């Protein structure tokens, strides 16, 4: 579902999602995760929220950083 970037940031601020925007050791998206929310703008993808299908935990990337494009692929 498409949302605004401020919604993704709000999920991080309230603790509903874990912020992995600047996490160092991300190499690929885990196979047991699904993109549940995404934010786009005129330059393309701005942020995503992933859900771990095993435990239901939400993980968010809020910003156009390398982790965003690693996890969105």
C-alpha cells in the first residue's frame, strides 16, 4: 500500500517499526519478509516498511539510502 514518507517516519517514532535506515550489515532482503508499505515521489522510491512473516515485526527504511534499494529489490 502506498503511503507518505511522514507515515513511515511516524511508525518509527512511535516504535511500531524498527528503523533500519542506516543499519550497516544489510546485504539482501530476508526471504521471510514482505513489503507492506512504500512511499514514492518524483524521484522514485523514498521509503519502505517490511514485515517479517514469521514474527510480524515491522522494519522501516525512511529515506533514499542504499539500504532502501537493497531491500526493495
